[in-house]
C-alpha cells in the first residue's frame, strides 16, 4: 500500500511539473469587403471632313479589385466593437499534449488555427469590352444642306479636349480618355436585398449617391471632369456608366459551414465565424456608337456578412491528442476543417496559400507596373478607336 501511494505521488508531481498553456484570450476582427472599380473610357471621332458627318465611337474597360480588411465599424448594442474571442484553454486538457498555433492577418483577422493560412488576394475579374465595327463617313444627300448632328457636336468637344486635334487638314482621328473610380462597401443581411455604399473619403464626387444603393452612376475623376461635363451637355445619358446589384434576397447565395451552428457546453469551445454571401454585380455603359446601353462587366464578389455562426473546437482528450485545424479564406469562409483524435498535428495541406496579397505593402516596382498597365490600356483603346473611325490610317 505504501508503494502504491508513493507511485501516485510521483505521478502527481510529474504531472504538476508539465508545461501548461496560459489561459490567454485572443480577440480577432471579422472581415469586411471593399471593391475598387477603375473604369477607363476612350471616346474617338473620325477626321473632320467638309460635307461629311463624323463618326463617334466608345470603348469601355473595367478593372475591379476586391480586398478584405478588419471590420472595426461593426458595433455591439453597447457600442463596443464586435470581435471574436479564442481562448487557448480550449486546447489544454488535464493529461493531453497541448499544442496550438493561431494565425492572424496583419490587421487582426483570424486566418487559421493549426493550419497554413490562405487568402484570396486581389479578386480581379477579366473585363468585357463591348465595341462596334467601323462604318463609312456619312455624306450629305445631293442638293441637301449640311446640318450638324449630335455626334458632330460631341466630336467638336472631343476635338477641344483631345491631345490630337482633328481639323479639316487632319489625317488621323481625335480621341480622349476618361477615367472613373469608385470604392464601395457592401451590406448583405439574411432576408433583405443586398446594397452597397460609396466610400466618400476615397471616392469624392458621389455626394448624392452615398447611402445604401442598389445602383450608382460613375463620377469622372477630377482630371476627366471638364471633358466629361462638356460631352454630357451634348450627349446626356449616353455618357452614363452605371454599377448595379443583380442579386436579391431571393437569389442571394449565403455560404455557411456544414458544421453545427450551435455548440453545447459538452461539445467543446465555440469558435465564432462570419457568414459569407455571394453578391452578383454588373456594369452597364454606352460602348460602340453609344446609342444603346449594354453590359460591359459582370462578376460575383464574396461579401462577409455581419452575421455569425459557431464551429466547435473539441474538448481535449485525457490521453493522446485531439487534433483540430481550420483554414479561412480572406472573406472568412472555411477553406479547410480538420478534426481528429490522433497523436499528430493536422496536416499542413488542410489549408494552403498565403495571407492575401492585398494586405502586403506595395513595392515601388508594383506601383510602376500598375502605372505601366494603365498606360498600355489607354494606348490600346486609342489605337482601337483610331482603327474604327479611320480605317485607312489604322496602324
């Protein structure tokens, strides 16, 4: 009996000497999506020839970029910021090996637990360019009188603001490029139509379109505004390029986890995650001859919702090791979920990738490449317009 009591004491001392995880609580933010829309429109006109009406053509390109960041504006009823909490005690049992690695993004969002973090990076969807073929210059009927058309008047404004002025002796086309930018945030709630709002701090000029919107008309950048206003006085709504939501509460797809949405005390510790909605958007504009509005771009954006559900972190086993690993996308949806009662940690391949590129600081080389891409786009748009309105001088 004395020997048995001595063995018990030895075991107790050994267990007491084992390292334990401190009862630390990690707070983390939930994500919020923002999309930067950069729209580039090139308008060109055929050479000004006496007795001939001029041709006007438009090409529109869209470059969307969606990034996620910490939603510091999500407030609780008491005014405090809504955050998730993770206690390291969830991974510690009386006799178990305790091992936990929690990865956060640089701005404090949960990326993974015991897994390699993953991220979407910039979501860039290939743009759709709508154009129309070139047509011959329209002459005045025999014996008729030349009367300026709306297109002729618009082309006079293109001449005025173009770097290449088209006059009676010009051989080439006249064209100008307009740029539009808008940064938007989203609101998607179960049972309600999704909406978005303009971030006015980054996108000035949208004073009349700041609230929860289902559509907006793009406002030209400061450098493009004089030429845009002059053309709008002549062409009116033919200058409008609009962004709209096509999803409704009826077709809005909400991405949930397949795990239980409630966690009983005996099931372990709950991990709070945000729901994610897939929101459909489109951009309409006047391309080609600018007579008809058509869809220029369409895409789907993963939108983090201000609604949550719970995923259970299993209680540690008395002996051996209870494995748990989870990887999250940049929008907060689950990319991998691993449960196991094994002696090893979850496989690192449960979640692959790196923290979103959008969270990494841009290098001077990155910025230079972005500027080069913008310049190349404008040059190719101008070349396309030149070929449309003046095929004989196309290069």
